[in-house]
C-alpha cells in the first residue's frame, strides 16, 4: 500500500516568535501532582475554543479544519483505487467526548493523548478511478465520509531547541492510531451522474466499510498524523516552552495599592519553591545553593588571613521567617 501523500497544507505566513498562549487557554504547572489531569482538561478546553482561529499562535479554525489537497494511495485488498481529494474539510475536532493525557514525560519529551470524538466528518471534492472489490469505480464530484465515535491515540516525540535566546519544542516523531466504530460514505456524481450505478457503489462501500478501512487504515492514520503535526508545530514554533506551562511564581501589578505587600508575599513564596531549580527561568536550586569557589580577603582587625573556599554549599534560603519588600 502506498503511503498517504500530504500535498499542501497550512500556509505558514509571517511567523511570530515569542508569542504567548491565548489568555483563555488553561496552563498547567509541570510540578503539580495532578499535572496529567490538568493537561487533559487544558487540551480538551483548548480544542473546544478552536471553532475560531487563533492567529496570534498560528492555530487555524478547526470548524472546519481545511486541507487544500490530499492523496491516499490504493490498498492491497478491496480498495484498488487511488483517492485524490481537494478542498478537504474536517469537522468535529472541537467536540470531544473524552480526552486523557496518558503521558507527558518531560525528561524523554514524549506526549501521548487518548481522545474520543462523537463524530468526525470529512467533506471534499474527490476524483476516483479503479476497483472496489470486483466492481469498477470512477467519478469526480462532492463527497462525504463520516467517522462515528472514532478514538484517536496520538504519540508525539519532541525535541528542545533554542531560538533568539528562548527554548522551543518541535515534533520529531509521531504515531497515530485511529479506530472508528463505523464509517459512512456518500459520493455524488459517480459514473458521470448515473444514479443506479452510483447508488450501488455507495451501498457496497457502506456495507464493506470495515474491510475498506482495514485496507486503508495506515494511510488514513499517516494523513491525519501529518495534519496534526503541521498544526501543532505551527503553535510550537511561535510559543516558547516557558509560555506553554504555568508558573507557580506569584505576580504583582505595579499599579495595585498593596504592591509592596504583594511583592513581599511573592518573593517569600518564590524562595520557598527553590528547593528545586527552575531551568526555564535560569534559577538554580537553593537547597543547597552551590558555589564552585569563593575568596574572602583578610580583615584589618583580628582576622589577618585570606579565606579560600571550594565547593561551597549554602542551605536555608528557602526557609524564611519573615520578608518585607520596601
């Protein structure tokens, strides 16, 4: 079976580096104990908002998600014809039955999502010629395929890189499994509009939809995978890693009346979190705070010697009795 060919997809124009996620997108703190649950909710909520495009982060509208052209090669079983599509429009990705982030491994940089949709609808202009089972199929015109209750299992391998002093992710590997419970086909204008022949082929395709999908499954999964990666990479090239996840550091508004009190609380709280390093903002762990070497000169009084230290480790800075910003 030929692999599906992704002919032309998103027109990537005027990339904007260093963008921030839309304020309506939920963020999760990488260190929180329920991170996977938070991420599941955040991704599901973000998908629900993509009935309109988010230009600032390069995300197109998902209702519909438009693909200019798509080609899927002939199968090795009952589907003995190449499928050429134009004006391919996918609908249904904003309506999620359930979504679970099975895995977000920051060390190995692997993200895995398990998503159930009630229905995915594909509308398109098609051009087919070949055979299905033992029957000829030929025609071009409008068509539709419905995937009923499909399950998508998406596995992405990410790589970290630096651009303009900020760190970003990009997708390096993908694996997508798509398992619909049922498919429905509706192809208009088969055999130059011959209704009898057209209705018969539509009936044959629907009666044998499971066998057809089994023959073309890897091609459909490859095509969908490329679409998802193109969309996701478009986001990742714009939004730095530090903006993808929530910061647990409290922020204060310079104009608020109790700014000094807010800052006091924020700094004390930030220090308490530095028992581990915050690589994304360049802060080391303070438990201990390690200094490779230090030289303190001789005093002018009783301490008449130079002090040379190595491997200094300072502890206790995260445990604050009181802190006041003036």
